[in-house]
C-alpha cells in the first residue's frame, strides 16, 4: 500500500451504528455513476460525438455541448466508479473532434472550424468557463495524464503571449485585448448579433430554443445589444484558471507568475476606479475604454432587451457572478487575503448607495447611462443616443448587492459577509449547528432529482437533427453541489470554470486513485479558521478501509494535528495529508487542525 513512513496513521477500530447520511451518500455516488452511463449511451455515439446539431452560438453552442459532461470529473474525484472518468474522456475527445469538424458558413470566426487547437476559436469567458468546467477539474483525478498536461500548457499559453499568432494578451499593458477571445485570437471590432447567434437555422417546429425564440430573427434580436467587446473585461479573469491549473499540474512558476500579473492588473484598475471593479478597460490598460468604466458586455450597465419581441428588459451584469473566482485563484496561489478583501470593499461601496422608499431600504445593482435604460424600457434603439448622457445607480431592489458573498465568507470566515445575503444558506446553518437535518435532506433531494432526470431522459423521443446541444443538459445525472459541501467542506464547483475550493479531499491508496475508498463516507460537520471537524465511516462489515485525507483540493492547507474523538489526544502531523485506517463498521469524528493556504497548490497525488 503506497504510504510513506512519514505519514501519520490514525487507527479507528471500534464499530459503530452506520448513520443514515452515510448510506445515502454512497447510494447517491453509485446511482449517479450508473445513470451517467445510461445518459452517455443515449446522447453520445461510438466516437464520443454528441447526438445533436452542432452550432456556433451564445444561445446554443459548444459550451452547452460540454455541459452535458458537467460535474463528471468532480463526481469521480469524490469516489464514483472509474467508468465515469473513462466516459468523460471519450466524450471530451469526441467533443474536440466534433467541433473542430463543425464549421460556420456565415460567422467569420468559425469558417475554418468552431474549434482550433482543441479550443473555441473566439468567444467569451462566460461560455469558455462553462465548457471547461469539467476539464479543469480532470486533474483532481489524473494529474499525470500526459494529454491533459499537454493541453493545459497549450491553452494557458494562448493567454500568456506565447504565440504571436494568438495575440489575446498584451503583456505590456497587462490586458486581454477583447471580451471575445480564443484559439484564433481576439475580436477587435464591435461584435454583431450574427457573431453571437451563429448561422441561420430553422427553429419553429424543430427546436425548443433556450430563450423562447421561435425564429432565427428572434435569435438575432436577442443579441442586438451585445456589441461592446473591444478591450478587457473582468469576465476574462476566467482565463487565469488555465494558468492556475497548468501550475498545479507542472509546478512551473511561469504559470503562477502570469496569473498574479494579470490579477494584480485588475487590482490596480479597481484601486484607480475608487474601489469599484471596472467592467471595461481599454487596449492601453486605462479604464477609459470608450464604453465608460461601467460599459462592456455583462458589465455594470449591461441592461438589454433580452426578449425584444416581448419588450422585456433584462439586467445582466453577469461578470460579478464569475469574476470573484479570479481573485480566488490569486488567493489559492498566495494565501493573501487582500485579493478577496478587494471584493468585500466593492460590495460595501455599492450598497452604501442605498435609498429609502415607502419605508423600505433599496439597494442598487447596476450603474450606467440612465437615458439608455429609459430608451430600452420604451422599446427603442439605443445606437443613436448622444455620446454622453446622465449616469447613475439604478435597478434598486430590497436585497443587497451580494454576488460572491458566500464565497467571501468561506474564504475569510468573516461573519459579516453573510449579512449581504437575504437569508443564511442551509449549509452554513448546518455548519453552525442550527440545521442538523440538512445532510439527509440534501442527499435525499438529490436522489429524487436524479429519479426525475432519468425519467425525463427515458421519455425523450427527439432525433439528433431536432436536438440542440443544450437539450440534454437538464437531464445530466451528475449533481455534486451537496456532495462537495458535505464530503469536502467545499464550495460547489457549478459551471463557473474555476478550481475547487475545499477544506479536505480524499484518496484511496489501495486503488491508487482520487476519491473515497469503496464503502467509506465522509461528513464535514464544522469549519473554523484553523480547524475542521469531519466524520469518516466504513460501511463494510467485512473489510478494513484505508483513506488518505488531504488539506484542500490542491494540498494548499497544511495539516497541523489530528484528534480522534472528544477526549482523544491530538497527534502532530505537519504535512498536507494524513492516513486513516477504518476497521469494519468503524467510524470516528476527527478534529483536524490546519494552517490554511500554507502550501503552493499542487495536483500531485499524495504518494508521489
């Protein structure tokens, strides 16, 4: 069994009654893996190609295709069957080939292939991130996969000025030069609705479009105002995950250095903008991009007629749901809280602009041209507005402006961050000892969700030529949010395209793989600044099980001590992991001392 003589080994010998949550956890892992096999057989062919009409589009495109494998790598890293990783890799390679072969006829950027060098030719990081979410977590299971390492080096290099033919990044001004970027470089003109919507296609009677469109013209109308893409945008912080993952795989400092160089540029932009992260930065690295500091797609002032034919105005300053994790990447690399404290200051600044109406306090959620907003509400065009007009905060709501608030709490454990939220999340209440029924309720809810998904899959009679790539998304069986919270004490990975943040991760030394060993369940019950409490259970009445517990997803937390039970003595560890041997039906509550963000993040397996 691959263990070092330096490993601290905790022996748990006393059998205990098996708790309900442990049975549910193992059942959910096994059931989801089996359902994923059935899902793959239904929606993928023998080449790993998705059975759909491949399209270039922000409405239905390559990102939606890969989202059919969302959470599969995370599920494997938790302990699901190896088969799910085999199918993921088959689907991933098939996806690269399918979308390299797929070409546009009308959209200029995709005429030579929607993918080039196994990456989207040119699109935005909201969609890049959604597509790459399962890929950047692949290294949790197979950090030694040569193809993964090779690809991550290549993709990270596209944003590090490694190739003059892919000039996404300007190292002099430290900007990614366009909101639209990728393997064929940046788009340095205004985007058109066609750039977003893809080639013309029949819709009515054939597809169920995601935003309710019934014609291609309605698809174009949806993207009418998605034009301001030249210059940098905080959504581009998603590219730092490529650099982070390349560093965690290889340990080469150049990747770490680039991530920090680029994030530090955004720190400076924010300081120059009085504490508010600008949503648009010019090609010369200054905040005045021509769109205003609040401009750009998905920026502070991005209100659009989302469904123009119905006259509905949508407020989509979506960068703030994703960009917080870019600063989280810098925290993982350095342990410096200043990167996330910056986000906290921004939330305070925005909410300080509240107002009282009819006895209610209302908080702004957007900032921009007020005459533009009024024109949208009237259903008129905005391209003939004067160059300058009245600006200010708008879209006041009873809820505080709070994107990233739960992440802030998790990273800093500052309770005041939770005050931004309208109510405390159940997971946090559970960790506080106020909702002991949460683990069982969450796991049972996921089992019921799985039943409904499989039922929908079995009832789906569509043929591939009437299937959009996002149609199967809602039936993807892999659901890991509750498992990540409960097993790892971590933030759900979702589809943001960023790394995993967690307190503990597990490995099976007998099978030499990531994830909990067979029959073993884990429940993180409490999180503190320098301590985490976890219960490990061996459900097997026959076999002893050995599990390695690691501090953090990337060994970034140093384990200082481990104490078994309430009255047990703490054992010094001073490593990033320790070993637990569980006798048949044995379980133990372990109090694990740790120093957070003490180590350089690495995906190396603990026995390497």
